[in-house]
């Protein structure tokens, strides 16, 4: 189900990009001319491309919300940390569950000796 919604979402995104690029630029956003009919009038012209753009935008938002709900349902009760553990004992984790023990995350202990660069041999 999630794959179908994702494919529809991608098709809607590409279609929305195409329809927006097909529309006539009125230049009002950049402070350019473009005539006084479009952006300055009290009622904008409702063209077919404008209606298609609104329809695609509404469908795009609906599929976005649907994908968010599906992702939340699939990850209920799980954490990102839970998904990191693959099982088996490793040197870094120190346990069989794969969760970090915290020893490798701490900085090295400080000492009174000055820091020296590594020797290039």
C-alpha cells in the first residue's frame, strides 16, 4: 500500500512541476511589468492550467499526509536505536544486543603530559 501511494505521490510531483512550468509568467513576483490584468485585478483569471495546478496541489498534499500516517503506523513502538542492533557481539558494543556500551563514546582521559603529534616514520 505504501509503495502505491509513494508512486502516485511521485507522479503527482512531476505532474505539478510540469503544469507550473507550462503556465504563463506574469512577472509580478519579481517586480517586473507583465501588465495590470493578472496580479493587480480583483479577480484573477481562472484558466484550465490554474485549476489543474490547484487539483494537483491538493492531491499532492493529501498523499503527503497519507504517507506520513503510514510511516507513523509502521514505526509505532520502534526506535532508531532499536533498528541499529543487528545481533551478535561486536567490539564497539560489548553486548549481544548490539546496543552501544558507552565506553567508545567517551573522550580519552586527560593527563598532565603535553600532547605530541604522532611520529612520521
